[in-house]
């Protein structure tokens, strides 16, 4: 069992003992998402693959928060925010703006990117380095801005 999955299992037990139903629900949903991917791929996931699953869950929560806020359902948006903060506890430390800018510069230099046609190459280099540590949608916007301007 991967280290991260073990940590999630321990966290689930701790939430059960503490009677923290809200946290328990979030941890169980993370473990269920991981289990679903393992069943679909018929293999045990590595920590990097689990981070990708959790990163996807954070992105889903971010989208839901936006939709609930637009619909005036602040109560549901608040629940999604709580779930997102719990999930983020299990992801690596987020990158700072300076670190993101440096990694983008490095990737552009490494790929020799000259314009928008090279966007895929640059993102291909950045994704494994930033997965779970930065909002890839925002990174994509920053790369596009650098390649265009």
C-alpha cells in the first residue's frame, strides 16, 4: 500500500474515533475515488497517481464552489470549501507564484518553445512537476500569456 493511501486510512480511523462525521465523509470519498481508479486500471496506485486523483477532486470542488456561489447557495459552497481544504491537507505543499514562474521559464527554455504551437510541449514538461501543487488551469493561462506575449 502506498504511503499516502496508508495515511488516508489512518486519518479515516482517527476521524471515526473522534466522531468527526464531516471529515470522515471527505476522507472516505477520497479513498473511494482512489479505489475506483485502482479497480478501473486493475493496479495499485503509486503516491504520484494518488496525488493526481486528489488533485482532480480539488478541481471538482473548485468548479462546484463557483457554480454554487453563482446560484446563491452559499451553504453548499461552504461545504465544498471545507471538503477542498481537507483534501489539500494530503497534497504536497503548493508552489509559490515565484516557483511557478521559474518552472515555466525552465520548461520554455527546455522545450525551446517559440509560440502557441509549442504549448503542449511546455505543459507536458510542467504537469509532472506541478501536479497537486498548483492549479493547472492557472498555470496554463500563464504559459499561454508567456508564449503569446
